[in-house]
């Protein structure tokens, strides 16, 4: 699941920072984490938007009755 990947990568990034790994590796982990978080919110936003549309359609149908 995407959330699990985010948690795992966040832990890797934290360990990279704490252990003083090469900046390029830390930066790579950071940008990958940013990408996963953006994907997570994109999916969440789309599902919320779809739910709102469905709720609005249902409301309109109920009001016509």
C-alpha cells in the first residue's frame, strides 16, 4: 500500500540523515518521498472529489422526488 511505502521511505530518509550518508543519496530519498506523498494526496483528492460528485447527484435525485 502507498502509505506503507511512504512510512518505509521516511524511515530510510531519517536514517540517511542521522548516519550522515552522502548528500546525493539523501536528496534522492527525499525527492522520492515527495513524489510518493504527492501521489498519495492526488489519489485521496480524486476519491474525495468523486464522492462529492456522487453525493451531489444523489441529493439532486432525492430533491426531485
